C-alpha cells in the first residue's frame, strides 16, 4: 500500500463523530457532578501530610547532614589520643601567686 | 431602535471577544475554584478532545470517560500549573487525552474481525457507515500492533486536528524527530495492515 492509499484508508475509516451541544453539555454536567461527589475538587486536608510538610519546611534539607557531621566530628575528636591531658597544667592562680613579689619592689 | 440595538450587540460581541480570557487566565480562575472559568475552559477544548479520543478508542462511551477524567485532572492540578509561557495548556491537555486514549485502546480486548457484523442497512449512507466501522476495527487492530510512540504520532497525525510542530510539541520531540517517528509509524502500519490482509481500499469492500 502506498502512502496516499494508506492515508485514504485511514481517513475513510473515520466515522462521523457526534459533537452536539447536548453531548458537550452532558460532559460538563458529568465533570461537575464528579467534582461534587468526590473530594478530588481540591487537594485534601490531611493532617499527617501537613505535619511532614511543616517539618520539612522547618528543617532544610541540609540540616540533618550538618547535625550528623557535628556528631561524627565530636566522636572523632573524642577518640583521638589526647597528649595534652598528660601534662600537668599549673593553675593560673598558682602562677600569679608565684610570680607576684612577696614584698614591694625596692624595699 | 432595532438598528441601534444591532449595533450595540455587535459592539458587545466585539468587546466580549476582546476580553475573552486566554487559557492561562482561565486556569488561574480554575485554581481559585471558579467554576465558570473551568466551564469556559471545558467548552473551549472539549470538542477537539472528544474527537481525538473517540477516533483513537473507537467508541463514544470510552471517549467520554477519557475526556471526563482529563478534565477532572485539570480541576485538580490547576493550582500547580505554572504560568511561565513555556508550556501551553492545550498541548498538555492533548498529551493527557492522547495517552489516556491509547492506554484505553490497549486495555480493551479487540473483538475478532469476523464479528465486525454484516451490513444490515442497505442504504448508501448505511453502507458507508458499516464500511467505516469495519475499517475502523481493522485499523484499531493494526495500530495496537505498533510501538506506543508510533501509535501516538499516527493518532495525532490522522485523528488530531493539530499541525506538525504542535504534534512535535505534544510528543515532546523536535520537528524532525517527530516526522521520522511518523514515517516509521506509517511503514509499520502498512506492514501491520498487510498482515491483516489489507493492501488497499478495495480489500475492505
């Protein structure tokens, strides 16, 4: 079958379609009836969905990775060998006392 | 008075055509729950959608259901519609109706071709209608043997009242890719029809 013959065949197979005002009106009526019958008219109010939506709004998507990174960093820091702790540190008050002159200078 | 009245009505008609809102404006109204805007949107597009769907699915009942579901989707999704000038509402609606119609056609079991029925109405119009019905059954069978994208391209070309560029937009293809797809579809349809014993118009007489 050549291309024009194919086109003729397809076009000859198209039945007349009723697009009367009555049919269109019926369609409109059915759509509105369906809207009134079911809650598809608007997005439903679902408390659980609203809760998660609010939670997502309050915590941006990068907040959780940042918190996890902070916890991981803290744990890593705590697990490192802490050499400074072995050195006895002189309290600051002791140093001040020790360095202070027992008597006023010049006497 | 009559003359003046006619002038007034013409003026009114001109004014109303000037302020006739476009699809985007009607969608904004629909999103806000304005039923008149939604009804106007339906009135504007339902003819083309019913014609496309009925030619794809082959019967009034399924076409009505498909178009009804599409408009319900419009009502539900209207608040999410982004008016940025990039997407045309009619393109989106065509895509929704076409895909739903092709899905419906694939799901519907096709009756054996032998059951197409005898021609009971001997008048010329009756004969034409009966032949068209038989050809439509054969065509539907041949179309369902094709890959979905080719079916979509052929459906828009033969059944949709759209231009080539608009068809490409509906199928989300470039114009050249859409034309290539259509050419492949026509080749496939010819083979598919030949496999059913149809090689010309005379085979269905």
